[in-house]
């Protein structure tokens, strides 16, 4: 009895990921900055008086990460 033909397997080709700059919405960007600022404040045990500093530092950090992706 003849054996059934096996279906030919296609070769998978994996392309290298392209460098894509992230472009989040304004709301998503605010959320990312707020989260980063929160963690900066947490590292100082939420000492008052550094809120703006944390926000600006978080803003710089998030923007830098988005540019390098």
C-alpha cells in the first residue's frame, strides 16, 4: 500500500526587527511619565518637596527611552 504524500513544509524566514520610533498618544505619554515619577518618589520614601523635580526627571528619562527604540 503506498504511503500518502507528506505536505511540503515551508521554510520560515525571520526578518530582523526594524528600528521603529515609538510614538505614544499624549495620554499614554503622560501615564508613562507619571509612573516613572512615582518610582522616583518611591526611591526617596515619598519625601515631600521633590514632586516637580521627579516629574521633570521622569519626563527626560521617558523621552530618552522613546528616542532610542
